[in-house]
C-alpha cells in the first residue's frame, strides 16, 4: 500500500472526512473506478483479468459487474 501524504492525513483527521484512493481503469467494457487497488494499469484490460487482479473478497458484495 502506498504511503499517504501528511497533508491528506491532516485534512482527514481535522475534518473527520473519509478519503478513498481510487484508480480509474479502462476495461474492454468501459472505464471503471476501483478503490483500494494500487497497480497502475496502462492501456485497456479485459474485465475478467482485472477482476482476477482485484482482491476477490470485494467482488459480489461491493462491486457491480455485468459479468
């Protein structure tokens, strides 16, 4: 997991504000915003391949997918 900037921590803590890091990924089914996934994927990735890379415990409960 990448380190969190001290400025972000100050904002989060002083305002009791949830900050989530997201990664916009282009899939063969369209763009997706994935939270808590830190790999920087270049180009277009097939959705099943992305699904295999993302922590499997999140699929089904927190993500919506046509596949």
